C-alpha cells in the first residue's frame, strides 16, 4: 500500500488519472473495517476494484497496488520519483529539520550514505580486523557482572522470582556462574563455605522450632549498601511449633 503516484513524474494525487475505488459511505465503511482487520479489508478492495485501488487512509489519499508488475514499478523501476510531500511530513520537518527521516531526493541519499556504516555489510567488513583485534584485547580486561540480575534471569532459572530451595539440589545442573553470591575466580570470598554451612544450620534450626509470618502491611524495599539489605528491616511474627 502506498500513497505514491504510480507512473510518470512527481505530481499530486488530485491531478493523477482517476483510479477506481470506494467513495462516500463506502469509504467510511472501509475505514471502519480497516481498523478491525486491515489485511482482509485490503484483500476485499483488491477483489472488488482490481489491481490498483484508490481510497483514503485517514485524511490522506492512498493507492493499493497488488499486481506484481505494478509493485515492481513502484518499488524498483520508479522508486526514486516519489516524494514525502504531505502536511504530516511538512509538520515533522518543521520540528526535526532535514534528517534521514524527513529529507528526500539527493539530500536523503547523502544522509543515507552517512548512516550506512551501522548496518551495511561492506562497511562492516572493512572493520572486521579491528573487531577481532579488540576482542582479543578483551581477554585480559576487567569485567563486572551483577549477581542480583543474574540470580533472577529467566535464561538460567525456570522460575527466577520464586522461592524454590530445591533448585540447588545436587541432582539439578546449574550453569557455571549462574549463581555466585560470593564472587568467583581468584578473588572469591574465602569464607563462602563457612557462610553456606552456617546459613543452612541456622535456617534448619529455626524452621524446626518456629513458624515465621510477615507482619501485614509492613513495607518491603531494597537498600543497596555494601551488600543488598532490606530498607525497613523485615518485621515478622514468631509462632512456636
């Protein structure tokens, strides 16, 4: 679907040869049906009026082109002869000036060439050696990772936000560095084994003797200090088992 003049030089839709299409109440029906199912509406227009259909899309005239030869003419043979001239583009240009989105013609092509290095294959190939060299240099680079984000990432954990102690059972395979509360490598915390043992014993002892319930309405918020801590503490009610 395009609002462009199909054949010849640039000119407005009003001066183009008359193209068949819905008018009056039929046009209002097309606009209403297009909001519900645009694809079915366009197919219905093509079946009713032919390979080229003139209609209004909102406030602007448009042409629906379905014949392969006509589509090829619009997109390939004659694609350089269409402009963006309509009130919407003029208003956009007034706010954003001449850029890749709002410019046209030869000025647009110059803007396009400036933007190509980001995604043009030939331009990327020219930087391939530099990319490889910089990647090799990164082998000795210092990198930072976030335990908080990694421990709650759906790629590593099926239910990342849920409390599931069984996920750490020995039978379950955990990817390396998917869980690293004490860091890793040569700078891993030297007390990690003791901390894990103490935590397991304390938690098991408390759960055997007490049931702990959160106090209703107590705010739960995080406070990132040297370690991540609850901003308002954790208020709980203790019930002896």
